């Protein structure tokens, strides 16, 4: 790499970092005009729209999530920031609309892509960013937005000439509905590319559910689609997306018992963690919501037959609760109460035990060295 090229790359990186700072400051102030000006100003200065979408807007949105998790911003502030971000994307999209509809340059590619969030998935910004990246690269895109019920998705596909469907989901609790969508789309003869945090590290749950392709980010998705619609791996055996472990019905029974389990654990916590007995009505409501999320993720881990899905959630939740001053033993107690409530479900109890071990695991000893 030449010195001039290195300097240009450094300048571009500095420019993106400066734009991220400007955008973040505008979001903190809930100043939509300033947020829009920061992004459009960078575009006027020559920053490509795709870089602004992914390396500025996408990166800042990740920071919004981090700040919420650390309890440095509230839910309403997080929602306000996300809404402003969506309108900034729309403003940038209007700037670049003239480029839509060109044939991708990297080969014959895929002409039309339908981008949608799976049923129940309200985190639409990742899908919107993908749709805009694809438009910028010349694809014809039908963007359907958040929470698209599978029957409505199929009805739409019957009315259009799409080549491939790209489904987005951020939460693993949507894996069952994602599975239904993947299966339904494939049943009408269309391939499905999936993406988002719901599909696990390396896309492990995308393969489990029988999706035709998985992409870790929007740029990777665009490269895959430029090569043509994804094709199922001929080396795979069995029925794509077939999940024989569901025959034990633990997923179904845990899902059906959700309300009872939440009520039972909430009552048991008052005895197991005395501090919770003094909670206000609002605190009890929040605790019930947290327990419901635990049950939902337990069900998702049973659907995927992967305890790591559950342990990842409970360790993340422990950090969220710690930042909000919730007693440290409350989460462990909740897992114990859930296990006691399901003595006849061996897989569920194994996943709960794995979650408990992750929470109470002693810290690793310090590495050898001058400070050990």
C-alpha cells in the first residue's frame, strides 16, 4: 500500500469517527435536524452512502444499545434515538434514490430482493440498512419493514417477481417464527437468506432451521446476492429445518405454561430473596417482565436444542440487572425456581442448570505476571 493510499484511508477513518461523534451528540440532544445535517454533510463531503449507513448510523445504533444496557439512557431515550436514526436513513435514501434499479456490477446477480423482519420482530433498523445497501448496489428491493406475519409475507411474494427473500431477526426468541417463515417461503420455491443476532454466532441457527444462506452483515449479504440466489448445500442430508428433538414436546409445554411459570417464580422470589418482598407495584411488574423473558429464552433454547443460547442470555441479563441495582442472587434464585417448577422436563432443567453455572462460576485466576 502506498503512503498516499494509507493517508487517504486514515483520513476516511477519521472522517467517519468525527461523523459518529456528531451523530451521537445530536441523538443525545434529541436534535433531529443536527443528526440529519451530520450525515448529509458527510455525504456532501464525499463519504459513500454505504459507509454512512453501516459505519456511522449502524455503529451509533450499536452504541445506543450499549448505553441502554449500562442504564445510562432509558427506554424512552433509546426509542427516540432509534426513531431519529430511521428518519436520517430516509433522508440519506432520498439523496441516493437515483442509483436504485441498476443491475449489480459483480455478475448477473439477483434482480429483485424482498427484505422483511420475521413475525414479532420489531427491531427493523438492521433490515432497513440492508435494504438501503442493496438499493445502493443496484438491486430492486421490496422493503416490508418490521413484524411481517408469515401469511402476509407469502401473499406479497405471490404478487411480486422477487428472486430471493432476506429475513432479519435480532432476538433468538423469534427463532420458531423465523423457522415458519423460512419453511413457508421455500415451499413456494424461493430461496431464503437470513441475518441478524437471532441466528447465533456464525449463523448456527440459520443452518439449523434450513435457511438457504446466512450473512453476518449487510456487506456480506450484498456480496452473496450479487453471485445469484443462494442454493441449498447438496451435501446436507435429511429434511432442511427438521428438528427431531422437538418430539419431546418440552418447547411446546414450556411455552404453554409461560403465564403459570412467571406467576410461580414471582411468588417464590419473595421467600428466596427477601428484598423482593418490599418491591413496589412497578418493581414487581418489571420483575415479572424479566421472568417472562427468561422463560421465553428458555423456550428458544429448547427449540434450538442449544443451552448456550440460554446461558448467553442469562449472563447478559445479569449485567443488565446489576447496572440497575437488582440483588445479585435474584436471577440465580429465579433459575432455581424455574427448575423446581419443571421436574419432568430434563432438557429444560439441563439448560437452567447450565445458566446457573454460568452465573455462579468463580472468576478465573489472574494470569502469571508482575501483577499476579
